[in-house]
C-alpha cells in the first residue's frame, strides 16, 4: 500500500479462450495502479505488456469497446461476478469492494469468440423475432405522423435507451445459453436462427416490443409482435426473478415492460379466442 | 432445411404456462385456503371440524370425482409442469443476491418441497386411491390411508403423534403457503395485473401479509389436530365423533358407512 491508501499495483484475473469452442483458462496479470483507471484502461495496460504474474509472455487479451461512455454496450463483460460495462467499471470502486484483485470473464450466455469478446447475434435475432422496428417500407411522403401525447412520450423514452448490451440476458436465470455444437462445424444461419427462435427472447426484446407497440405507427403491427411474444420461447418463459431490471445499466423499467406485455398478451389471447 | 419437429409442449408453451399459473390459484390456491381453514376449525372444537367433514362427504359417491377433477389432477398438472419449469432455469443468487432473485429460487424450492409433501401427505392420510384392495393390500401396510372421515379429528390427530411427522408437515405447510403467497404476486405480473414497480411493491406487502396469516392458520390446524390425537384426549374425541355419527345416521343425514370409520 502507498501512503495515500492506494495499492502500488493490483491483480487482474481473466478467463481466457483462444477461439470459439476451445477450452477456457484463467490467467493472472499484475497491473500498476494509476488514479482514475477503468477496466478498459486496465486492459490497455495488459495489452501493452502482456505478461502473466508467473512471467509468461502471452497474446494480448482481446476485448471489444467503442464509445467508452456506457452508451454502446460493446464492452459488456462479467466484472467481479456481475455483468456490466468495462468502460464505466472504475478501478477505485472495484478495489474498494474487493481489495487487491479484479476478476474479468466474458458473458456466459453467449458463445465466446476470443477472451472477452462474445457473439451476441442471438440478442439481435430476438429483436428480429419481435419486429422491433417501425413498418415503413417506402419513400412516399405520408405527411406528419400521428401525435404522441406527453404521457406516451414519457413511457417510451426510457425504453429507447436500450443499447442491446446483454446485461439483462446474462443476469437472467431463465435465459440459457443456446448450444450450437450439435450442428458441428459450419452451422448455417438458418440452423442457428431456428435454434435461437426456440429459446427465450429475453427482457430487452420484450421491452422493445412494448416500445414499438406503444408507438402510433408501430401499433399497426402490434398483433404480430404480440404473436411473437406468445410463440415458443416468448414472454411465458419469464420467471419473475427481476434481475434484468436490477442490472440494467440504463435503468430501463424492464419488469414494467414485461408486466405490460403480460397484460397485452392476456387481452390479445382473449380477443383471438372470441373475435376469430 | 429440415424443420425440427416441434413438440406439443413447445407449440402451446404460452397457453400451458398460463394454465399453470391459473391452476396455481384456481383451484389449487383456493383449495389450500379452504383446506387449512377447515382443518383449523379443530381448534374451536372437534364437532366444528367433524361437521365440516360431514359437509364435504355429503357429496357421497361424487366425492372421488370432485377430488380428482378439482384437486388431484390440477395439482399433478401444476407439479409436473413445475418440475419442467424448474429444470429450465438456473439460479444465480450467488452473483446477483437481490430479494426478487432469492424469491425466484425460493418459489422453485418451495414448489418442489410442497409437491413431494403433497404426494406423501395424500398417501399418509387419504391413501391416493380408495379401492379396497389398494387400501388393504398396499396403502395401509405402508403406513398410509390413516384418516377416517367419520372420525376426522381423532384419526388425523393420531397420525400426527410422531414428532418427525409433525415437523415434515410443518415444513410442507409452510412451503405450500409461501409458494401460494409468492405465486400470487408473480401471477399478477404474468397476467399483467400489477405492472409498475410501485404497484408490485405494494402488492408484495399484501401477499406477504396473506402468507403470514395463512401460515398461522395452517400451523394452528396442524397443532390443533395433533392435540386432538393425543392419547389423553383420543378416547373422549372418539366418543364425541361416535355420538355425532349415530345421530346423523338416525336422522338419515348419512348412510351408515363402516369404511369411513375404521
């Protein structure tokens, strides 16, 4: 410890993997302490001097990052056991919570490309499943769209803050990793999407479905989104553990979206049953 | 591309899960409340409880159908599907130690405990099936089918004299009550009745209060019944039950039925 109460250096334990499907292993690095570090700058220090604690020179640790201000979601990883963005994970706070060591792991619900980089295609596939877009497919001028009330805007805005980072999925006890290994080498897109489409959508997609169902133009395809929410792997898989809302870095009211989707699908089912 | 065959369960996942949620409240949850309340009437006095049992048994030959259609089959459906749901999740309270996440785990743990308890409890008291050959040949020799409806309090109480049995009953009752109270809360989210965090917090307090009251009723029922079966009181209570039986037979309220007495 230095006189200021800060350590001269600290240890970083990283769960590494060379390529998809390869076994993973832990490696430890010692990083000199500097003020105001975040986990990205820790990874940069390691990249500059990729030598483990036991003196082996290794390949630099791979990670993804982009905006460095917690709006892109690219640097999402499991830091000291909790999923979050590396850019907004400050070393001083991490060392205060767990002195001497920081542990980094890739998200466990997605296939690992390499080290801390994961393949989040399933997350985006879920958005396709619920048609998380506005159905405007031409260039003709339709004039101004319908007005949204202040109340509708206030309900929609927080949902638009989703950056598709995957925190809600990583922390969800009902969201299980999809095993694509049964397809062997060279899984086709169709096979992969079919496997994704049978698995749980996740909180982010349910919330986006509710965002677009609340939009005056999005409403025109509300029934299709509700059908998607009620298909296999839909909203019914939710187990109400509510971890999604607890870990969401943008504090999106995901459980409110889930309950609203529950109500909408209840009404949709009754309507389908009696109006068909 | 070969379309994988989609199972019945997968095609109707939404409706089946909603049916799971519904059966948990109606009829199972409603039945649990009635069951514990009726049994707790033994605290007031033995005749009150015996009267309630006579009322239930006034269904006569219809009773087994009502039991199976409204109680046993819904519980079996809810339980079997519950096991599938349990297998589809993986708890992570270690990394994410939040209250709701613990309740997610507890909901599954209490469901499993309640399911196993109910299987044993129904065997222990009721015997599962009421065919003579089954009761005499299998259930009774294995220590089951101990309850006699026309000696309700005394036989139920006598079956609860063992301390281990009583402890298992207490665990089973508390697990069932938690599962119902917390399940009521999650069902309200599932069906979209309470949506905002604020409403969910308020309703959780209500569900917790409901659970505590029901747990108190259930615990009273258990220890009231245990008390009725104590050797000091057993004879007196059998006497009361015998007199009620004779009067009812004399009035023509019931047909004499030795099966339901011994």
